[in-house]
C-alpha cells in the first residue's frame, strides 16, 4: 500500500502553502461563520482533491499562484458538497466528528455550504480565473444531476450498467476530473497535457467509486467506517449487484429485487450479499475498476518520468486498492 506522505512528497511545501491559504479563505468577519469554519478545519481530511490540483500543475509545468487558487476553489466546493450531503442524508458524523448539521442544525449547515461555494467562486473571480469557473460550474451541474438520477433509479430499482456509469461519472469522477483539469490549466496552455490530466482524473474517479461500491460487499464496518451492506439497506444498486442480476434468470432477478425493495433487516442484506458473491459480482466489478486504474496510468504516458509522475501512479493504488 502506498504511503500518502510519500505520494505528497513532490508537493510537500506547496501543500503547506495551500493549507495556509485555505484557512485564510475560510475566514469571515461574521462570528458564527468564522466559528463554523474553524470547526470545519478541525475535521482533517486527506486533502486528496487539492493534492490532485497541485500534482497536475507540477507535472504539466509547475505550481503557480493560479494553481493555489484552483486548489482552494475545489476544496471549498468539495467541503460545501459534503456539508450539504450530510444534511440530505441526516448524517450525525463526518470524519469521526459531529457533522455541521448535527452540531449547528440544518439551516446553518445549508447556509455554510452556500457560503463556502460562493467563497470559492469569488476567489476565482478576483483572480480573473474565468476558465476555472466554466470547468467548476459544469462539475457542480453534473454532481447534482448524478445524485438526482441515482435517487430516481433507486426508487424504481431499474438501474443498468450504462446508467450506473453515468451516475458515478457525474457524482464522483466529475470533481476529480475538475481538479486535474484545473491543475493543468493553471500552468500550461498545452491542450494535450490538459486533456491527459482530465482523462487521468476521470479514470481515477471511476476506479475510486467502483472500489468504494465493492467495499460495501467485502469490507468490514471497522475498516470502511460505515456499515457493510449500507448500500443494500438504502436500496442502491451498484455494479456488483447489477452484474449479478444480469447473469441470472428473469424470475430470480425479480425475486432479488423484491427482497431489496421490501426489507433492509440483516437477514435480507445477507441474502443479497450472498447472491452477489455466488454470481461473481464483486469479481466483475474488480475487473472494471482495474480497467479504469490502467487507463489512469496510461494517461500519464505523455509526460516525462519524474517524482511527480511516480507519485501520481502511486496515488491510483492509494485510492483504488485501499481496504478502507
């Protein structure tokens, strides 16, 4: 397993500068906003998205002031979406700490998410990074559409592979794609480099989400930080189950859909998990995740060998072959 500290080493000092700028960007003269912002900063995440911006910038030409603004923009956007997601999901915890909605209530959480999104957009406007705005607003649109499409399909339990890939492309891959695109755009006008980074981010995001969906069937609650079988309880049909449903008779598929629809107790969840195991759904999903991982690696071929390139290859393993 790759060490995150080793992966970040080519941009170690740039990440330190980013952290300083990010804290500054969160500040407000309104006491309540500043209080919530300081609490958010305490919820230390892995900062994978700003890391992607900085690595993409470095491999494409070098980290610039625009790179820092791009990294701040995407992390503010990402943080805003997490806060809003916790409100929608009525989640109590985030990274082992109380969620913003649990601590400060829904109204403050929603408004804080809006504040962070607007701060990110204003940073780009003030820096005249108008090209970032087009990429970012498209990502926000796709993330919203992907979430709504998943809700629609969850209600009907009729999601197929094409729709599944559309959902995870929009919900998850779009933001990682945005990080890498903005990173390259911040330092070069070379369209081939920018496209290579966009492809890297997209493939990385797809592999990451498929791997995350696999963990719902083969992980453990203590490792993945959420109940195993959680997707099944929420009636989310992901790739392992889609493949399994496609490889049995229509009557058997209908039976499993009925189990999924009518119950979310432990017995029903175990029945669906056993069904997926017996029909090689996880094996198939692992094969597809590996395909996207290889695509991410191949996207880097255009760049000369460097420590940054090596780190970006290691990052693929870090986010797609984890056990948690």
